C-alpha cells in the first residue's frame, strides 16, 4: 500500500513550484502590486499635470494627457499606471493598446518597468508590446 504524500516526501520540484506560486501571489495581482499601480498612476498624474498643454480626459479607463512635449514620453506615448501621456496619439486602437498596458501595471505594479526594460526596446520582440497588440499599438503597418 502506498503512503500518502506529505511535505517531507514531496519531490523538490513541488516545493519550488509551491514557492514560485506563493511569490507570484505576493507580487502579482496582489495588494502590493495594486499599491505600485496606484503610486505609478499618481506619478503619471503629476507628470502629466506639469507638462500637458492639451486636453486632459478620461477615455477607455485611462487618464489621457495630450499636448505633452515629445521628450516627456517614449515613442508615440507612454502608459504610467492608469495614465497615458502623449502629444496627440489618441486613436481608439492606440487607447485599446494602452489599456492593456494599464492592466499590466495593475498586475505587476512597480515591478512592471523593470520587466519591460528586461524585455528590450524592440517592440516587435518585447513581450509586453506583443501582449498589448503590435498592430493596435501602431508597430505594424
């Protein structure tokens, strides 16, 4: 008769998998990541309030700051928490793309900028841009 499995006789892979799962629960889609998202949103609001010379509106769940100087954001615009900072790049497709980045911020919190940096600057190979949709983000024409 087989003995029931206990923690003491579990294979090491199960223990490391359990550890990885608990780390994910702490950092991803957790109160900690939510706090990071809210902090990033506050930073985006301050940055957008300082530099935006255009219309500020709520669209698609994002706070959109238009009229930003081009040096104040990357590429055609940047999502910082729940804020989208851009000059005039606000098509429905772009906002749908940026809404995915907002969700990424919510899931990963302040770890997200580091993960994005590690993924690389090439949007065609960056997993976060691919997840958000390359075509909607204007990377494929």
